[in-house]
């Protein structure tokens, strides 16, 4: 089966218990897949940059909101 069910996708937007769960799960996974999305830019003067990081094992996908997390303590 390709893809994940909605209960297997977890959005991580703060450094909390969900972040810790994601870290522990991914560190114990045999294989981890990676994908990222970037801010759209409309001109060469826009800074753009990474916005979302997706990390997944065979059992669960974590979507990290990098734009929010980068400013977390």
C-alpha cells in the first residue's frame, strides 16, 4: 500500500511531547525517508527558504513546520 492513513501523519509545530515522540520514533526506525518544501519566491530578491520538512518511517510520517520551529528555544 502506498501512502499513509490520516492517523499516521503527525504535524510537529512546537518543541513538545510530539517533537520528542517523533525524534524517538525516527531514531529507532530502520529506514527514514526525507522530503522538503520551500517558500515560493516571486523575484530574485525574495529570501525564500525551507518551510516544511517531512520525515517518514514505514509506519508514520512526521511533517515538521520548520518555519515555526526555527524560532523555538
